[in-house]
């Protein structure tokens, strides 16, 4: 159903450190708002911060990520369309935090647990149609919220069958509001429809495509291309969707 373009493989060196730009333990892909804003937001897990970069990679500002109780481990980050507000997932505090670009904590929700609205190691985030989609790693699901943290729905359940999730890592949405979810254990990307039910497993001509520990993902809505971080392959793979 989907045709795949030639894979483009690249992986820049990732130095560690606590000064600006060097990163420690970055799993996903940089997040950027749509529209005319070209800045990038990078979750710097090891240093407990989000770095804001221009298209050339120059650091514009650094936002410390904490909830007033101490340090955090930011894993996922996404901004609103204007790039004024960022949503950050923490797998230390097991919650979602909302900041402005001045680093002010505006709102937060969630805590460790298995109930709706709770998390066990939240990971990647996505925003679309006034909804926040959060990968809930060890709970093997995607949770969907309003911008203010009101729980709306969930996608997936624990398991290794099609439609189930074992270790979800990345998430992205296409023009048709289909939800793409990478699973770092099953090495696949599963696609759910706007009704939150499984549509298909990503592949070409009836064959499932096997990744190497897929993590963060992004979809360029202008070119209709899917970008997938393959952690064990040290590359970003690019596919043309149709």
C-alpha cells in the first residue's frame, strides 16, 4: 500500500557534555513546529534540558527542564505551531511538563502509574488537531490528551501481535491523521487510523519492513516523507509515503 523511497542513512557524531550544543543521551529526532518557524527543539536527556537551535544548528537558548522539585530527564519534546510553547516528557518524573521559551513551567500532569493519565517512562510526543499524543513506554500504549492535559483516549495495549505494542518509542501523524508508532522491540512501525484502530504494519507490496530498534520519528507534511531513527543501525531512514 505504501511505497518506500531509497533509504537515506546518516548519523552525526554525538558528543557528550554539559555546555551548549553537546548532547548526552538523545534518543529521538529534533522537533520543530510547522509553518514558517524553522527553529528546532532537542531534548537533551543527560543534561536535563531542552536546547533550541536555528536551522544551522546554532544554539538560540537553553531551557532547563524541572518541575520545581529537582532535575528531570527530558525524552520527548514538541512545540505548538508558533513555537512559543513546548511540551516535554520526563522519564524521571513520569509526567508531561509545559514551558514557554523563557523556561517558565506553565503546567504539568501525570505521575508514575498504570491508570489513564499516568505514565511509566513516557517518551516521544506529537501535536496535531489540538491534541497531544504521548508514547507511554512501559505501559505499552499511546495516550491522547487535550492541550491542558485532559485525558481523551488511548491506542494500543501490551503484546506482540499486530495492533499491540511492546516497547513503543516514536510517534508521528500524517496528513490523514493516521498515527505511526515505532516499536523498538518488535522492530516495526505500526499505523493506526483516525479511529485509533490498526490500519496496517508499515511496509511495501505486502511485506512488513523490519527496522533496527526504531526510535524517534517525524513526518514532513510538505514532502510526505517519513523519517525514522534506527538506533542499532546508527542512522535515520527516510521513506516516501503515498
